[in-house]
C-alpha cells in the first residue's frame, strides 16, 4: 500500500466515466488510483437518484457534492491524527442495477497509527430511493427463523473453509463464529435472485488476507417462504409495484430544518439503543457528526467537532418518521428548533 502522505496530496484528476448498462447511469468520479465513487442518475432526473446520491455522499464522503470540479475525497482523506487516520482508498462495485434494486459494495481502507480495512453495502429501492435493510423484506417471524438459518449456514461454511489451514491457524477463526451468531446482517447484497451475506467485517485485519471466503450465498428457495410482500416484490414473487413499499429500518435519509436552515441528515442504528448521525446544511455541504441514543421515542444526540469534543446537543421526539425537538449549544446560550422528516 502507498504511504498515507501520497494520498493526502492527491488532487482531483477530473477523470470520470459513465456506465450505462442498467437502470441507472453511473458516473465514476476518480482521484488517480486511490479513490473512486459513484454518482448515479435515473431516468428523467428521478428523485430516487437524488436521494441515493445524497445518502451515499453524506454517509461515505461526509459532504454533499456541490460542483463537478470539487475534490469530493478531501475531507475523508485528511488525517485526523486518530488511530486509523484518514481514508487512503475507497472503491465500489455495482452488484445489481435494475428497475427494482440498486446494490453497491464499497471497499475502504484508512491508515494512521495502524491501518483498517472494511466493506460496506447499500441496497436501494430503485423507484423511491429508500435504503433497504434485510429486515424490511421479511415478516417478523420469518426474519427470526431465517436469521437462525443464516448463522448456521455461515458457521458451517466457515468451518469447512478453514479446514485448508493448519490447526494453529484454525484457532484464530473461532471468535468469528460468535460474530456470525450475533451479526446485524447489514453487509448483504442481492444479485440474480439470490441473497449474499458478507462476513468480511467480522474478520480482524490479519485474517482478512487469509484467503478464506467471507461471502455466503443463499438461493431464493432457502428463504422465499419467509418473505413479506416487500421482499416478494424485490425477488419478483408478486406483481406489486416496488415504489409502494417503504423501509422501516435505519439508516435512512431525513430532511428539514435546524435553526431555520435547510439540512439533510442520515441516521444510523448502532448496537442496541445506540444512534449515530451525520448532517449537512445544504448551503455549505460539510458533514457534522453526532452520536447518542434512542430510548423509546426520545432521541438524544451530541454534536462533535473534529477533535470529537461536544459542541452542541439535540434532544427530540423521534416518532412516525418525524423528529421534533431542539438543538442547544454546549454553553446553553443558544437554542434552536429541530424539525426533520424521512424523505
């Protein structure tokens, strides 16, 4: 891998390419060899593609792209002097690009005092631009049943895979079985009517390069009986228009106002009641990070600066996809109204 300093001095090369095979056209924004990112456009300038771009850029770039000449990788590639520093690479692969679903995989790396490698998947309803989570496609009982089957198959597959290694090396993979048994299953994609679960993020850095397969495939026949109408539409098992369905799971994109100014916010669900979020003022486009908790319908978030110090707090009611509350400065001398709705 090239040294971090190399990536920090990169400038936007202006090279971009378009991919037209599929429902969405995809413009590939490149920054020499280290960074690439998709900008999608739908037919007739669809609102779905706008929402997809907004969520991806806020989530992965911590900015909103404002102009074609902008270096969209500048913020994420800046070394924050933390353990993992700034990102040194980000690339993507389109898994599915159809009139029902857009599935994208990101491969990423960051380096500071040490390096970190991870993947992230996004699956979008192609007709309304909402992010789709695995739970959204299954009945409650069906999800619980299939969750068990997913864990069993992945663990069995892992045990078969590591047989190629010697005994000492096999022991290093034991903890992954517990990760598979308690996975949030965010790392998935859908392709050719089948479901794929990726366990790459359960592997610590040294195991990622062991040659062990991290992706486990599930054929349609293994789970179709557990699907709800939304899932059946995704997998072409009913005739209901995909645009009619809406996701209930986080992360999702929200729009509204803070202090009377237009903002977009991506809200993410963490472990148990933990919540993280990133928002941008549309006028400026720079991401602002928050972390906190959602207890029943009470949302409590702390706004952080680059040194991860508190600068303000949001306290709000989070109910029926609406967020109503206040933003208060750390010194408690400024209080502003917060009003957001899921797009």
